[in-house]
């Protein structure tokens, strides 16, 4: 999930661990069992070039910063009962390196990237600009047509 933001930051235990230094994108990243490094690299390229900023510009066009926060709860399944199931989310030992790969892929493309802290109890705040919020799902984006 990506949100165009005027401001954004993530804190852990009262300490700010990542912050947008100027308006940019807050990116909540969930990893599922089918994700792999090639998919993560393609998602980074898609996000960096996505024209969702003012005047249909991309983050790459204006060097907009990104705040990337891992969030396994994006894969919650709430179809049955009242308690979400997290079975679609990849476990930490699988997802943490892929989130790191995503961040490094963005940096390799020239992005200024700040991050949260994987697995921590994080407080994320942002001022959504627009508001603009999009869901980017690798299964939908890269599925055969």
C-alpha cells in the first residue's frame, strides 16, 4: 500500500526511527509466501516510477523520499469469524530479507528511503496528501494476462 504524504514518520518506544524529510510516499509493505527477490525488485521499479504525485509526476521525477514500513497485517484474512488469520503473510525469517531487498532496490534506483524497524511495535503517523492511497499487489500486477 502506498500513500502520498505531506509528512510521515515511524517511532519505536518513543524514538523516531524513520521520517520523510519532505513530502513523499509512505509505503506499507507486506510479504506473502509467493514473493521472491525478482518480484520485490519489480515492485520497487513500479513504485519508483508510478505517477501519483502532483502534475502526474513520479517519485523518481522529483526525487521524492519514501518511508517504507513492513506490515504483515496487510495479508489479514477476515473471511471467517471475528479473528483475523495471518497465514497468508510470510514468516519473519522469509519476509525480513525481502523487505530489506525492496529497500535496497529502491535505493539502487536513486531513492532516498527511510524505514521503520522490522518486527517492532511501531507507531506510524502521516498526513495523507489528496488523500491518495493505492494498493499495489504483486499477484495482480505481474500475473500472466
